[in-house]
């Protein structure tokens, strides 16, 4: 495979050379093993509240008001304004209206608590990714800004060949659902948080990186971060385990 999918080796050499106190011994192009799971999801997206919608929601939740008339008197506005706002909030699933009574839904209560107007959108296709060292979810910034390969092969135009690293962890059947139960789920899924999913079978993908062996601790360079990437170093170490990998012998290479 020949593809300009990553920084050329000479650029990584230049960046390492600009780091104070770093003494590289060799540069090793690698493909880190990962897992990708395609899902069709209903996602929760956050938007800014319109001012009146937010105060109306708070009045229902905190002041115990539930009728259009009493809410209009409370705010000193025409009932038609309250009616219009209540209809909109009902349409996005924030309130229920039954026999003239307005009550908050679970989505409405969460929106009020977080100060963000959440909206549910069904049918969104997302790709969730997990590392091949410990099957932990990949942070959002790496998922969207990295290069993902469907085959464990990559040769750059300058002749740099990336060697695949063996995976050490398989992905558990409940990995996606466990991810969605985490309080920090948005750090891995981004601003569109899945709340209901239909997952597919995981597939293997690979992430090209440069491992820089140094006189001190090694460094890893990917494409998502402009500089040494502590997260990818952690993934590399998970894949390496307790024993050394059988790395391709690039020698003490300090230049392209």
C-alpha cells in the first residue's frame, strides 16, 4: 500500500531534534492495532437554551407551575407565548402535556440540570474505536483527527514502511454498552452522545505512528497531536506488554 497517510519520517526527525534534552537512538514506523465498531445510534446533542424556554423549564421544575395560564401570570406575558414555548418543548421531548398540565420529561430535567438544551436525533451513524492493547475506548480527538487503515500495511511515498504490531486484547461483546454507561462518555464519542445504539461486529483497524527510541523514555508520534503523544505511548506500551516487541531493525537512524 502506498499512501501519504502520515507525516514523512524526516518531519518527525526534525520535530524530535527540536525537543530539548531528547536524544533519539532510532525511529521505528509502526501500525498500532485498534478496533472499530460501527453503530446506528440515537444521539443526544447539546444546544444553547433560548432564554424564555429555559425560564419556563425552571418554573415547571422549581416553582411547581404546570398550567399555561398560571405560567403566563407568573412571567407577566400573554398565554399565547407560553403556549408556543410549551409546544416547542413538547416537540423536542422536554415536556409532556396532559389535560392542560405541563410536566418535565427525563430529558427535560437533565437539560435543566446541565443548563444545555438537549435534542435527540435518531439514525446517526458513528464509528467508535478501542485500542488493541487493553480494549479501552479511544479519545475523541484521536478518533477524528487520526489516520485509520483497514489493512495492516502502509508505505509512504518516501519509502518509509510501517510494521504492524500484534494486538493483545480482543473486544468484549459489551464493550460499546459499557462505554455508553461511563460518566465521561463524551470524551470518547464527541458532542453527539449515543443514548440508544444498534452496534455491528467489531473490525480490526490500524493507526500509523512513529516510535522514537531514546536514551531515556521513548516517544510516540501520531497525526492527531502536534508533538509527542502520551496517549499513543500508553497504547504502545499496552500492546508491548511485559516483553519487548520484535521491532524492525532500523538502526540508529537520525535522519530520513
